């Protein structure tokens, strides 16, 4: 693996790889890697001849009172992970490289960004779509890999990519959980032992909700109440939202009649954590997708 810090270097490397007949796999990240990040790298490695991993803590997606300065970082450890996973190029630009003086352009996706985390974090998704558009422009034609834990982000990036006719195939990869069900997140490192123990209520509430849907519950309000009542049992966890929305448009729905996303966000100590379950249908049968669990022997389906 080679490490480059400039747009010109990584763009040239990608152009050379395509000229040599390779497809390019791209994994954009903010670093502090866990097994979820590794799963994206492995997917990119298995499907492409050339893999680029970017590591950039993007300041424009953090609000004024959010954790930009304290966001966990481990550049040396991250480089070792990328190398171990067979990445070809690690792109580590600085803020000045990505946002040169005088930059004034912002990319906004209407509609999909208004609810869920967009309501609680105004401007967040404009920061995400702007930096991802820039990264897609830099890397060029590729497959780009994103985790389904950030379900709203994935939907927004897919819409943006289609609307702007970008030559990128956006690939959604499984949400990855700890063996006890907690969704992997770099922000889990903020949790104390007590907070970490109570945070498992988030996945527990989604498991209960998905079981209720499988058993026949379709009323979105009842599902939201079930989640809220479950999380209320954990005093260290403060629910931000629990929503049931259309899986594609992210519009709130009153009743689950087709593919849906059940999503939540909560504050646990200093951490704001998100989680979700996607429900698809095979005929009349609902099929919840809760992701995969990490385990010493590999990963197994959580659903």
C-alpha cells in the first residue's frame, strides 16, 4: 500500500489502474477503523483489481457544537489496517487540499435529507454530499462502498449519484454488529463501561420491533412506541428519534405495506449513536435485515 496526500497523486494512480484494465474500488472513510470498515475494504478487494481507501475527517459535516475536535483518530493504526486488508492506495488529504481557499460550492439533496438525522443535524448532509461528490470526481469511475448502518446517508448518496450522472456504482454493505448486537461505530469509543452495557438496548429495541413485524404488526405508530418504551428501560440512553419510513424515499409511513426502514438515534453519554433495520418482503412475508455479527470465527447473520 502506498499513501498519498494530494488529489493529483490519487487521481493519477486511479487513471493508471483503469488504463491497465483494472476496475477501481473506493472506500471513503473518516478513519478510526473497526470491523465494519474492514468489511468494506474486503468487499472492495474481492470485486476490483485496484482499491483506494480515503481517510479524511470532513469538517463540513460537523455542526458547531458537535465532536469534530474530539472525533477519534488513529492514523498509524488505520494505515496498518488498510495495508493488512490489501488496499493499494491510502488517500489522506488535508483540509486545505479538499477545501482550497475560496471554495464556495455546496451539493444539496432535497427531500431525503430533511428527516431522521437531517432534522437533528442541520447542514450535516450537505457536508456529506459535498465531500463525497468531490471524492467521486477525484477517484473517477469506480465502485464505492458504504455501510448500511448509515442508511440515510446511503440513500442520499445513491440519489445524488443518480441525479448528477456520476460514473460510480454505489454499493451498500451489511451493517456490522458486536457479538452482543451493538452496531459498530467509531463513536462507541466514547462510551464508559456502564454506557456501553446500556447501549445494547438500541439493537434490542430493533430486534423486538422486527419480531413484532414478522408476527404481523404493521402500524408504524405502534412500532415507534414499542421502540421508545423499550429504550426507556435504560436510563443512560436518551432517545433522539425512532421512525418508520419508506426504504427508498425515506418519507414517514403510517403502515408497513412494502419495503421499510425502521431507524433510530440516541444519545448515550457523549456519543450520538444510530441504528436501523431494513424490512423487505418476499411475497407477503416480511424479512428484517439486521446485518451481521462479528465473531472470532468471522461474521454471521444477525437476522
